[in-house]
């Protein structure tokens, strides 16, 4: 099959398609919107699981204070948020994402008895995990969270999407807090992400409150 004949440059110029009347030839094509662009209709909340005032607080925290975190439902977002600050090594001792019961046996001192009596996230569960992790890493504070991000859940309060139990342990004791985001997570992945970010923010707030002396210990 013969190749089609090429057109001359003059013919190409003659047949050049002109832009619509409302657009000039020099107009730039619109940029594609991505998850981090200003024009994105619904950017992912995952890259920024924090509030600027919280980060200003942690960035000015004395280097003599070390923090650790144990996270489950937030999927490591508390650690990611703290580590995104320059100089994080001066206050961040380490973190664990204990998403399964098996990981709690391996790294958090759980036994078969803990697994046998497990009924979901509770203040007692996160309290024990926070105390164990703080003692293991010898940190000043340790925040622990466990909740139900959704979209699936159960019939009890602590199995309802949007519920999270929090604990902050220090040498003075351990304080617990329960939060319900009010977001069921039933809107699909975005609802689950929103709960995860909310859990991380609440965990950071709790640590801040305890350091300030506003959290009960």
C-alpha cells in the first residue's frame, strides 16, 4: 500500500486551523488539576493530617521532651505529621502501626489472653499500649490511638465508624479520651480517609493538651 503524499509547507499554512474566536493563538491551555492543585475539586486530605497551630507548638517543644506514638486506625499519620517537621529527631523517639492483633503480640507485649478478650478499640486498650510503648522506648510522652475508620463497623459504640479511643502516657500517669467524629465513613474511601485524618489530629491535640497541663493525668 503506497504511503500518502506529504503536503507542502505552503499547503499546511493555507489549511491551518484557526482557533475559536474567543481564544487567541497565544492562549495557554489550562493546567490539569491534580490532588494538590488549587483547582482540584476534592483534594485528598492524607498529605496534611494536621493543623498549623499544632505544628507550631510541636516545633517549639523543648528537645528534652521525646515523643512516641502507637497508631492503628490513623494508619501512621501521627508519625508522618510529626516527622514532616525539620528537626524531628530532637523530639520523636519512634512509632508503631499495630494494625493487627498479631502485631500487638509481636511488638506490644500482648498475650493470648489479650486477644481472647478483645472487643475492639477501648480506652483500656490504648492505655495499655501507650504505657507499654513509652516504657519500651523510654520516651517522655507516648500517644496511642485505636478506632474505627469505616466504612464498615459494628453495632457497639466503639465499632461505629468515626469512633476513636486515645491515650497519652507519661511518667506521671496515663490519660484517656474518646472522640466521635460524626463521620460514618460510608461515603467510600474519602469518608475513611477523613476519619483517619481526624483521628490523627485529635491525637496531636491530646498530646499538646497534656504537655500544656490541660489533659487529665
